[in-house]
C-alpha cells in the first residue's frame, strides 16, 4: 500500500511540475503589455475557442505544448490567450476585452495568432501589427519558422 501511495504521490508531483514548467499564458492584456514593453518582446495574441475549436486544440497539442515552443516563446514573445469558449464562463471584463481585441484585429476564424508590438501613451495602448498566422502543419519547427519569418520582416 505504501508503495502504491508513493508512486501516486510521485506521479502527481511530476505532473504538477511538468504543468508549471510549460509556457506561461496570460489573459490579462494590460499585464502583458507592461511585460512586453519592459522586456522589449512582442505580444503573441492567441485567439482561440478553447472548448470547441478543433484546430485550436490541434495547435495546442502539436505546437504550444511542445518543449521547442516553450523555449522559443520564453526567448521571443509574451503569450496572451484571448478565449471565446462556448461552455466555459468568462468574467464580463474578460469577455469585453477579448471582444474588443477580436474586432480590432478583425478576427474571423480560430485559431488566429497575431504578433504585435504595443506602445503606451498615458492610459492608451497602441498596437503595431507585425503579422498573423494560424495553424501551420509540421509541428513546432514549422510553426516557429513561420513566426520567426514574421518577426524578421518586422525588424
């Protein structure tokens, strides 16, 4: 019994550690803008339907949850998830924030990813659009190559 308990506890701790070491996404745009400006990294805005969009789930599984993406993201961008779920309730503030950004970036389908550089003047935030993408076949290597091309063109 102790052996089983020990194994279960060990697996539980490993799973918790593995989850915490992956990419760190935020849904708080203003927090992300502040980090983006201070760290001099663009924002990666991920427009998703987390609980219903098949291509969003595929992008997560094949790219965003891979170690290669985690390494790339930590070095290159600040991650922002802008979710439009159907079965999960979001706060009214988060719904409003996400809807305003959806309209601003003219998002018509999911997943849509925008790479942008924010600037702040007083309480106003402006976004310089660097480029957009979505699902890219070929796993993290292909997706990262597409994102790197967008970032290179913006320099």
